[in-house]
């Protein structure tokens, strides 16, 4: 398995495409392991580059 950190938008897009290909793989397979690692890397990239802010409870009233 050759996986490296996602550092660019192009790397992010490539990881998403690979996740799409691997989606539905058996959990206990090399493909499932790769899917698990890629999802973790994408989540980390998204948290850093696309943060979701919690709504202000006062504004919700």
C-alpha cells in the first residue's frame, strides 16, 4: 500500500477518487485497509482546510 499525506487540493481530489473506487471493499482486505487509511487522511485534510464552525446558540434563537 503506497499512501502519503494529503498536502494539496490535487492530492485531496485524487484521494476522493480513490475512495470512490474502493467504496464497498471488504473490511478485512487490503482494499478495505487502504480505504480506511484514505478516509482518515481526507477527514484530517478537511478539518484543517474546510472547518465547520458550530452555530452560535444565541443566533439560533
